[in-house]
C-alpha cells in the first residue's frame, strides 16, 4: 500500500478521485467528457455556482463577499492582489519562500513595509510583536509555510484589513472571513488538482486603487462574469466541487481541524521521542499541514538510508525541501490516519534497527 505525503499536488479523497474520473468519461449524463464539454453548456454553470455556494457555507463567508475560481495558482495572485488592493502602502509579513515572493511582486505597485521576517533563522518560526502600519491598505501574510513547516493558526488582529495566501491550509480550520479583504489559495493542497486558485473577496474593497487594471487581472471582471469571463479550468472546478461536497459531508472545517491537530500531534510526538530525529520548526509555530524534521546530528549519515527504508515501506514523497533538508510529511484534509500511523511505525522500526 502507498502512503502519499506529497506537498502538492496532494492526496485527494478516493471518492473525489472516482467521481472526477467518472466525469472524464461522462459528465452529468451528457455523454460528453468534462474535459471537452463547453463551459457555456447548461450543465456546467450549476457546477460553478454550487462550488462557490459551498465555499461560502463551509467557511461561513458573509453575504457581502464573492467567491471566484481562476486559472493559475496562488503565484498569479501575488501580483493580482496588489494590482487590485494596493493604492499607496501595504504591509507584508515574511515567513517563507512564498511570502517573500508575494512581497517582491507587491513592490512593483506601491510602498511595501516588511513588518517582520524570520529569514534570519531559515523561517523556522513565526515572528511576534511586530507593528502593522495603521495607514496601510492591507496586511498580507502566508498562513501556512509548506517548505518550512510553520503555520499561523489564528486570524491575526490588525488595524487594517487582512489579505492571506491560504493555499496549504484553507478549509482545514474555521476562519473569521470578516477580518479579510481577500483570501486566496491554489487548489492543489486541500481542494483539487493543480491549475486553479480559489479567491474570496470583500466586494466593497474593490475599486479603491487609482491605476488602470488590465481586464484579466481585475477581480471585478471575474466577479461580474461568475468566474467565466474566459474559459475556466472545468475539470479542476468539477473536482473542487466534489471535494467541497466531501468536506461538508465529513463535518466541515471544525472536523477537519480536529483531524489535523490529531494527525500532527501523533507525528510530532514521535519526532520528539524518537532518538534518530529532530523537528525543525519552533514548537509553538509548528504546522498542522506540513510536518518537517531532520536526522539528529549524530545520525546525519542515516538520512538517505531512512528515505530508502521509508520508500520500501510504501511512504511516498517524504523528502524535505532542499532549503530545509531531511523529511516532510504533508497531512492535508484527505490524509488518512492510517497513513500517519504507518509512517510512525516505519520511524519506530528504523529506530529499533539502529
């Protein structure tokens, strides 16, 4: 049996895979594949509408917000966010590679204040006690850092509206959406196959910048056209809908949060007690989605051997990012507890061997 710990594209619920595969053969009884049906077909628009409605229901999104699905990933939103929201000044928190890329893009649109960074310690912690400028148009942060295994588990208090890249932990916990002007995330972690971003936008936060915004980069364009101004990624949206239906049936984000905490606690407990391994992130900032660890210094020479050992036991994609090294187990919503238990058993067996 294979246990998929890939950071993204990531594991999806088996029933979502099966229903999506069925739609590839025959979408909604049309006799036509979802891969080749027109996005203007009467059978497809309800898919987009239901997916948007489920995002609102699952995250308790207020009525004055819109949900859109756009081709591309979160990296596209690094420039689209400041294009639409940065008029004079924005504040950014730098907690990892993707956060630093978002900040870099924003600098092309106005003044950007980096309120804090954890680059000094290779992003192994979330900065605290920083000051957000009260005259900023928004405060941007990356909620979960897949590479470094850190996560902001709460919605920060801020004197200005929040904007967040939640690519790798969206739908894994309740969120107070009313604090945000925009929440965005790539689909390939907790929602669907790669190729799309989901964006939640406060309607009256748009139209406040002085610059011209190109049509395709203007969020209002896509809100006005129900995510179908141009041809949308139909298969990814269909798969997202199936994931959202699954998520609702499982008990929603509160249930997902309970499972995430349980999975992570099991793995971190093993890391902390296993003589061969050491966690990389500060304990109070550890991610529930991406658990990162390395070999203890005195066992460093065993790293490659453990990777091969784990692979022989069915563990897939647990090699850590090159900037951190070691290992990473990504545990998104669809990760079965059985896979976590299997990884722990593998770690214990390897410890006993050495």
